[in-house]
C-alpha cells in the first residue's frame, strides 16, 4: 500500500529560512544573530548592539535594504546562552507588529512570539 503525504509549501519555506538562520546564529556565536524573513527567505542582518552577547539591535540600513527587496514577514534572532524569549522580546515584538522567531542555540529549539 502506498501512503501519500502532503506537504504545505509554507512549511518547506519555514524550514528553509530556519536552516539559514541556524547557520547565521552559529557563525555569530557568542553574539546574538539577527535577521529577517523576507518573502519566505532568511535575510541576515548586522547586530549593532553595544552588548551583542546579550542583546540585539538590528542595523537600520539592513532593515531598509530588506524593505526594498521584498515583504518583511518576521524578525529572527538567536539566544546564544539558550534562554527563552525575554519580556523585552515580547514587548518589542508587539511594537514591531511582526512575528518573532527566537532560536535557542545550545538547545536547538525555536520559539515563536506573535504581536
């Protein structure tokens, strides 16, 4: 008996951006990596925070370039020490009016916050 499985395109795209975001997070260790999801693809950005090991500030030039390249669908950042999304993350997510994907590097776990 043949079993057919259906996959939604959104799930495949989500997996694709997450793989690229994980690579970026690993390359930026011990700093927090930050990026955007633009038209379903991961768009790596610079973290210009004064303390990038503990926080991120997305470079506004990177954000502007992403805006002109397509539709910004979400914000992505990593937590190198493995903490869950912070209260600051939750407040900033609400202000951004975009979903946030937070990757806990040592746990290899994703959290999603919605505005």
